[in-house]
C-alpha cells in the first residue's frame, strides 16, 4: 500500500487527510476504470485516474459503510465494498486489497 501523502491528495476535499491508499480498477457496467482507493478518517474514496472531473469517482461515507470482502488468488483479487444501498467491485493486487480492507476495519473498529 502507498503511505500518506502519495497519489491524489490534491483531489481530496479540503480537510480530508489520507490514511492509506491502494491502486485498483473499478469494474462496472461502463467497463474498467483505473484509479486509487483512498481511506481517510471519515470516508473511502475511489479516484479515477482518467477522469479528474470526478465523474467516475466514488465517495463512501463511513456512517453508511456496510462491509468489505476480498476474494482472489495469489496475484489478482477483487474487493467488494457495500454502503447504503450501493456497492462496487474493485480489482487489484490481492495482498494490497486485503491490507486496505484491514485498514478500513481498523479505522471503523479501533
């Protein structure tokens, strides 16, 4: 995982402080979107590398967060995040996705 201060800190809203991030592709009906999942003290963000306008970004408030599940083999994994009445699937390095999911758990259940 990438430590605080790397990646897209300029695209986070003012006042948000990055805890950790992981490189991931969002998989959805529009295809594959390369980007980064970023954990902050209050939210989880997916920031799409190709659309700085934010049109393919996700913002997941911790209050509505319902869960994270990682599946995969030794190299490629998927992370399913659920919140409110929504959910998204992200693909990336299995070990890094598991570490990101653990960081979410640590943040929400200290």
